[in-house]
């Protein structure tokens, strides 16, 4: 009997240890479980296949807002110069994240934060991811409303919004409930991975459309600036660029899925992917701005008369939005669930038992609250300016703090010059991230309150709106 009791005791200890390990892993990886499921093939990906993953993570709604940001920042030369400077830091921070993730072989962004900065920092990071994903979901709803407005204007006429069933609020709510909400309840979102390819095709089509419209349309542009009205205006484009290039949360799981995981291998992926993104953003913003001048809308597609070619672009952007929203909602919901379970210190069996109920409740609240805010927010510029400031945390501040911690931990084992290179680089990232988060956030809020900058009322509003 004593032997049997000892055996049962040992099994109990082993079971408890296993459950603790599972709980810890779940909390570390839950906020980005969806991204790993989407991008992690069983045998790993090559560096050139990963290019598509990074491009798809970066290109999105920021493309629509950049022309207006170029206008507010003082023209093409100023905006592209700011973009070029930020690109250096954006690429560097992605490499920093890859370098830091190698320290403990981390597989997700939050895993990196936890392994180097601890549980509190991981919780803060989770909250930031929730806020960022929530704000991005709001922009998706606004984009949906914009696209339906243009469609009904073309097929019905300029009095379309006088009919309740064509009205923006109704179309946003109805189509989102039927086309987006059912997809958001899924426990896994693997079935959306193929739609990402179509999303990139849609983005490429929009880039080509903007170029063709510049050369073929007879639109008379408004004022085209050659320099900013004042020095502070150059920072207006910063949050939009940060929003547009924020792929850092997805970059860590993408890096962890490389067949030959190394910083050098990943750097090849980043160079080609970000060149593609930079060309797409710069070309669209430049030709869009030159077409409309300061009359450009915060959503470039809204500025065009909705002919057949524009309607195709509208349909493609709407389709990308409908399939991308569940991914962002899933990431945000998972991060929220991770924080919730951690704060309440729920045991593993209770987490598993009530997972479905939490998922349904969280998804419903997430969907309805973001949809309600989108109804009352006038355009995506209002949201993107604030999201871009928050994106500075993922691009600059968190990577800088992680790199600083790595430097301190390796001080005695690396050469002195390398230690100081790591420390100085980390400090630069921390200072830059803090500056963007603080100063640019305040400027964005002031511009929104004053109806100035990228959030000013649309100059290309539809006749009846």
C-alpha cells in the first residue's frame, strides 16, 4: 500500500507540474495564438515565403490614409523624408525583436516581453495590444461605411442616403452583423489564411488605380504644398506611418516559423518585404496627393468619383476588411482573455470549462462596442492618428526596453564595445518611442478637437451626406 501511495503521490505531483506548465504556456501564447495558427506551417517557412507574410501584416488601412497625411505634413518631399528616417528605425526594431527572441527562443511578441521584462510588463503589453486591435477594428468599420456610400452613390444617385436602407449607419450595421460577426466567434481562424492572399491582390490593385487615375482623370487638384506650414506639421505623418508599418506584433511569430531561424536569414525577409511596403505606400500617397492636393480625403477611395474601376477597388477593400476584421478581433480578444484569466488567477480546469462562454461574451461586447464607436467617428484619420502613436510602443519602446535588458544580462559575457552599442541603441529606441507616444498623441488629440489636420471634415463628401 505504501508503494502504491508513493506512486499516486508522484503522479499527482507530475500532473500538477504539467498543468502549471500548460497554464504558463497558455498565458504566454494566447494573445497571439491566432497568428501562429495562421502563419506556422508544420515544416517552417523559407525567408522568401515569409516576405508575403510580413507584407500582408503591414499593408492595410494605412494605405488609404497616407495621401491625406502627406497633405497635412507639408507635401511629398517632407513626408517621404520623414518616412525614410522612420524606416531605418522600423527595420532596426524588427531585427532587435528577432535578436531578443533568440535569447529564450521566444515564439510570440508577448513571450519576448515576459521572458525579458517580466509578468507586469507582459500584462501592460497585452492591454496595449487590446487597445490597438480595438482601434483598428473601428477603422475597419469606418472603411466599410465609406465603401458602401460610394457604391450606392454610383448605383442609385446622389440622394441615396435619404433612404434608410441605403443610409450609412444601416449598411454598416447590417452588413457587419451578417458578414463579420459570424466569423468572429470561431475558436480558430485557420480558414481565413487563404483570404490574405486576395487582400494583398486588392492592395496592389488600389496602388495601380491611384497611378492610372492621376494620368487619366481631369480632376483639378487643390493646393499642393511644397513645405509644411510650420515645423510641428511634419509630425502629423508620423502616427500614420507607424500605423502603416506596424507589423512588429506579427513579426516575432513569423520569425519563429522560419525554417532556418537566424537574424541574418530574417533580415533578408525584412529588406524585401519593407521595400515592397515602402513602394506601395509612397506611390499611393504621392500620386493620390498630386491628384487632389489638399482636397484629398482621409480615405483616398472616397475622393474618387465611383466609376466601375473605383467600384472594383471598393469591393476589394471591403472584402479585405470583412476577412481581416475577425483576425484583429481574435488577437485582441485573446489578449483580453489572457489578462482576464491572469488577473483572476483562474485554474486551468476553470479556464477550459468556461472558454466558450467567455469567447461568446467577449466577442459580442468587442463587436458591438467597436461598431457603435465607428458609427459616430467621422473618418479613419481620427482613429489612425491615435493608433499610430500607440504603435510606437510596439515599434520603439518595448523593443528598446528588451534590448536594454539583454545588454544588462550579457554585460559580463560580451565585449565592452558591443555592450555599449546595445545600450546606446536601446536608449535611442526608448527615447524615440516615448517622444512619439507623448508628443504626437497630444498633437493628434489637439488636431481632432480643433477639426484640423488629418481629421478635418471631408472635402469630398457625397452630395447628400
